[in-house]
C-alpha cells in the first residue's frame, strides 16, 4: 500500500479579490515517490493549486479555503508558509524571481544560512547538491548571468538542499531550448529515482514533460479535476484535445492514420512499439495525403550583411551573420539559450549598436536610425514580459503607444478591445497587471506591440507559458497579420510552432548562423540538431519506424493537421 503524501478532500479555494472560487471541490491523493503532471488551459486552476501546496496561498495571495489539504500528514491550513516549505520545494517558472544570492554558492546556501548551519557543513552540502545538477564549477558565477537551463539547475539545487520530500515544478520547460528541456527532464528523472522524491509538474509542453515518464496525468478544467489517468489511458481518448491541450505529436499522427491505441504503451515515444500492420496504416495514410510544398519568392525587406557584435571587446556574441528576409515571410530563429538569437533582435531594433557589418531595411542602411525611428517599422516583443510593462492596468498598457501618437479615444478603445480578444485577455481588460500570471503578462506585451501593426514584427518566445488554445489564437493572429503583408520573425524553442507556421528557419549556435533551411530539412539532419541544441520531433521517430521519408512525412502531417483544425 503506497503512502499518501498529499491529500485534497473536498478542497475549495477563493482569492480575496475574486467573486467566485478558483478551485472547486478538489479530491485527490498523491502518493510518496509518485510522478504527477498537471495539465489544463490557462486559468483552469493549476497554478492556484500549486500555490496552495507550497503555502503561497493564502500566506502571500490572500484567500479562503474550504475542505481539507494535508501535506506529509500536516494540515496546510494550520501550518505556516515556512513549515510548508520544508515539505514542498518549489522551482518557479521565472527562475530570476527566485534568486537571492549574488553567486550560485550564496543562493544555494541561503536556506542553510537561515538555519544557522556551520559554514564548513554548509559548503559540503552545497557541493553535494550542485554536483547532482552538474553546477559545482559555477559556484562563483552570478545566477542571473547563467543560461536558462543553468538557472533552473541552481533553483533545483536550492530546493533540494532542504531534502524536501516533494518537488514542485511550475512550467519547468517554458524558457528552455529543446535540448536543455530534455536535459532538465532527464535530471528530474535521475533525482527522483535516487531520492524517491514525489515530483509534481505543471506544464503546457506535455510531450516534452513526459520524457521523464509519469505515473498519472491530472487534467483540470474550470477549477475542477476533469480526469485522472495514466498517460496511455488518457491518450486513448480525445479528452486532451477537447480541453484545448496539445496531444503528443506521435499520438495525433497515429490517430490520423487510424491506428487503434488500445492496449499500447503510449507514455513516451521511446516506449512505442508498432506492429507491421500498424506501420502499414501509417504508410497508407502518408501515400494518400503526401503534399509537395513550393516556397514563394517575394521581394527582400530586411538584409543583414557581415554583422558581428560583442557586449565586451574581448568576446564576440555574434560573428559574421548574413541573411536576407523577404517581404511577408514568417521566419523562425532557433538555437540553444545563449546562441545569439536575442542579441540579433536587439541589434535589429537598435537597442544595441552594430560594431561590424550593416543592417538594411528596404535597401536603407539603419546604422544612423534611433530606436524610436526603427520602432516605426520594427516591433519587438521581449521574452520577459516584466521588462516591457510600465503601466499598472492592462488596458492602459496596451493603449499606451496609441495615446502617445494622439489617436482618438474611441479609436483606441476599439483597437485595444479587438487585440485583447485575440490575445485572450478581453475578460481582464480592467484588471491590474500584477494580478495576472506570467503567461498572461506575456500576452499583454504581445498585444501592446501588435496594436501598432509594424512592417516587421520580432517576437522572442511569443508562446512561452501559453496553453494550446491561447498559443493557437496568438499564432493565428500573427498568421493573419503575416498574410496582410507584415513580416514576422520569431525566436522560439517551440519546435511545433516552427514546423506549423514557418517554411524557413535560421539556425544559430555559439554566436554563428549555421543554417538557413526549412524546418522539415532541419529535423532530418541529426548533426544540425545536435549543434543547435534542438531535439528530434516524434514525427521523425514515427517516420523512421515506418520506413517513410521523414522530410515529406513531417510536411504532410503539418499540412493535414492544420486542415483538420481549420475544418
């Protein structure tokens, strides 16, 4: 009999500022050593449930609860946030907001300092935990200066040093490149196996989260638990799709081909085993639906020539970058954290000055143009929404650019409301921004730039932290803008976004552009995938398993999938 470590009994939670509960009548037991993944659309209550587990509700975000929540035998309502933190170690989505120390050593040791642990013992324990996450060589580094994957490892070491029996991860993959995300899940898998820790994960990227395997998936909807099931049980149904959650691509591919999933092990693509008759069904579907896509040549709008740049004189962050963007293209820019993608965007917008090379917009050299002058043509949505937001209210933030231009109030109201509807924020139009989740803040910043309708739109991780429904709404809106002639450049770690919405991708690694190719060609080049710190799509695995040309199969799947969802 497994020991229950977390128990919700008829549990309801309502924030003080809200008129109705966010969580309704939750009944759930999570067992010692179990791996559980919570999924659901934004606003379904996942984050609220997590905050109830780690004590942020009600101690930081005030509210009232009914029913009972027990953690490690302690009733949460009778415990303080400090006591709950001993049981539940939390790794936040925004790791920068979790750092306290000036160095990795100081940050990981913070909890031990509060407990007056002797310095000699403290150093030993810090080294033990940072060794588990392969960061001992970074003890003197500043946490904020590390890559996204390294930052997450610092946070993990900081919570593991408590020896907490429960580890809670709030969207651990949202800001990581595919390879770093894969490494993160493998690290969580390793830690869980060694320590027997209970792992609770909240994540939109379900297929990537399942790389470590999971005992159960908890599907939430409207503040309630809709379904509790093993991955294989859940994938046999259409409940994820009906709830607006993206299924793993290999599951969707098998369903399109008419393969019966009953009785199959579906948790991870690595465990998938197809019989010959099932492979033939996939091959038949491919022969029937195969598409030949022909790229359309347009006029150039943006040209980068021999561009090199370094934040310091002794190191180049970008070296000899050359490419040309056609008017009306939608192009993805991919590569691992620190490859130079965001630096390129800053140079294009004028936030940083070119040291070598040139940038041309419609044959005009932008070297003398100010940030304000470039902003008339190039809009930039940053990765971290907190770096863009300046107004306390959502409506005011989105309207600010139009107000500066003197646009009439009635026009502003109409345009702001239209953009907020597209971005899934209309219901919150009169809310303070600080009441929003990280993902919702991201949508506010996208809306504030989209409303300007620039000629070129650059987005740094536009869909990070978004559920599939809002991801689709945002991307379809970007697609509509693109079809009206706006050129769109997207820096992204979301490989499905790259496959579905772009026919061209620029691949960066170590400050150099190593490829200008199509997404389907990229995913059939294992060496390029490795160099760019990406990972193969499960569609490649299905094609390889069935002996199908992977490039054509991937393109056919993406084309067919779009037709299905548009019909």
